[in-house]
C-alpha cells in the first residue's frame, strides 16, 4: 500500500489496533471459568494468570519502549501483534496452569510493546493536538475493553472457547500486512536517545509520572473489590456486568473531550483539577447502601478519570524531548501499572478489615497525596495555558520541526 508520509495519518489504524489488542486481553477474563473447567487448575491460579499479564506489560513498557524512539516503532507494533497472536493461540491449546500463565505473559508483552509506540506515533503526527489524539487512543482502548468480553462470551457460547480465542487471534493477525505497507514511522537519524533514567532527571517528566500514578491508583483498588462490593450490596452477576458497561461508556465519550480540554487549557492544570474531583468522588463511593447509587457514582468517577488520565499522558508528552516520546509514554504507563498493582495488593485487606467507607476514604487520600506532591514539583505548570504548546517532531530525514512549547526545566 503506497502512502505519502506527509499526508498519511495513522491514527485510525492505531485506534483499531489498540482496540483489538485490548479486546484480546480482556476476553480472557470472561473465558477463564470455562478454561478452568477444561484445563482443571485450582482457583488460586487466577491470581498468577492475571498478574503475569500486568507484570509483562510493565517490563515491556519500561524496557522496550525506547526502541520506538530509535527508529523501530513499526517493528515494535508488529512484534506486539505477533506476540498477541501467539499468546492467544497458545492459550487456546494450553492444557496446564503453567502454559496458561506463559501464554498470558506473551499477551502482556504485546500490550506493553504496542501502547508506547502507538501513543508516540499519534503524538508525532499532530503535536499541536497531543491530548486530543491520546484521547482517541484511549477511546479505542476502552472500546476493546467493553466489546472484547461480550464478543468472546457470544463466540464461546455459540461455538467454543478455542474458537473465540482463535477468532481474536485472526483479527489481530490481519493487521500485520497493513502495518508493513503503511508509513507508520519514519527512521530517525542521529545518536540514540536516552532512556527512562534520563527522563526522570526532568522535573516535568517526574511531575507527569507522579500525577499519572496518583490518578491510576483507584484502578487497582476498583479491580480488586468492585465486584465484591456490589455483591455485598445485593447485586447479581448481571449487575456487575452492567457496571462494567456503564463504566466504559463515559470513558468512550469523555476521553476525546478531555483531550481537547487539555490542549486548550493545559494538560497539567486539567489533570490536577480532575484529581480534586476524583478524590471527592472516591471518598464518597463507600457510603451508598444501594448498588444502583454505586453504579451512578461509578459513571461519574469514570468520566473524571478519563479526562484526568489522558491529560497525565499528555503532560508526559509535553515534558519529553521529541526523540523520547515513546520512552516517556512507556515510563508513565509502566509507573501507572506498578502503582495500580501495589494498590491491588492492599485493597483486599483494607476492604476486609476497614469496610467500604474506610477503604474508599484511604484510596481517596492516597490520590490526594500523590496529586499534591505532583503539584508541588512544578506549581507553575498548573497555570492556565502552561504546557499547551505542541511537542517538537522529527521528520523522515531527521530534521526537527520546531513548535512552541513550554521550556523543559531541570533541577
């Protein structure tokens, strides 16, 4: 497929790929009970199967994302697809817990290879709309999260679990020729850019990382206790499934809108303002004694989180030099996953011993502390208009296209 690099915008391809990879990851959680029946592993195996996905994604984002900045973004995207396909096929044929864990690990590596490279490419094509385009990718991410479990469940019911997994593998594999034929990434000349350590020397990058971790903490908490909390209030499995759909809908709607707000008013400022709202909503989530009220609060929380996290990603984009965009997105994504994982570890005991009111209040407090520390790192970034300038891009020949941006400050 011939393309003109100056005109070709890969955003649609990136959105579709993001959606398919997220769907292929989330479909597994719907099918796990059926897989357990077929393979016969103990229930405690759910933990390692879920945990290895996030651990592998963390490793890939922190360790491999920098290669996209060194001219290998297309290779990373194709590697992500191939890893995702192999993981799904292996999962469909696995007959032991060890195989299931290893297959899910490949899926996590796929997600970790794709996300930073895709975000860097979305940013590079239109640096003047950084947050908006990251919002579009988040929309695809959430769409896959919502559609994947539903489609997988329908396929498994009509045919088999193996068929469902293989269908998703085929859909992902179909993207490979498109990536090979598209002008998805220009090769960058010059010395190799620095890694994560170099980025952490930049105060705005540290601020964006801390802000993203604070805003993503509730995800680890909600994933651990949300279903249990609804069940305790009398909600059925159908109500739990409805709550997931209700959470995804405002995310789909608000992610692009939140991006436009960040591009207009400044990403750090928007993220910090949303953090205040997120603290308030999280703090009161443990109060309702009706699961319907809980679901409505969840919708509000999802809308705020969508706007907040997109702008944390955009803050990192504007904090990074042009030749380290993928590394920056890998850092902020990996740090967010690590924070959510640590929150997940304490969520169960916190909920069990303190009850919902205390558990949600503690989570809100942690978000508040993290957001405050992020603000204190660089208070000037919260001013109206701060951080609104587009990032600097690099064209095929390596020449910089300079655009107005907030000066990067070092300690």
